[in-house]
C-alpha cells in the first residue's frame, strides 16, 4: 500500500516538473519571437530615418 502511494506521489511530482518545464520553454519561445518583432520594427524605423535624412 505504501509503495503504491510512493509511486503515485513520484508520478505526480514528475508530471508537475515536466509540465512546468514545458511552460517555461513555451514562454521563452514567445519572448524570443516578441524580441525579434521589436528588433525588426526598430530596424525599419532606423532605415526610414536614414532615408529621410538623405
């Protein structure tokens, strides 16, 4: 009986850890995509400014 509870507890713990790591990975990917969008926007603004000054 105790062994079954230990196994169930470990399975739940492993599930929580894996689920948390998956969320962190997804969040990091979203942040990276957002960073790329901001970088592209900044570069386009810089290009417009350079073209205006010529």
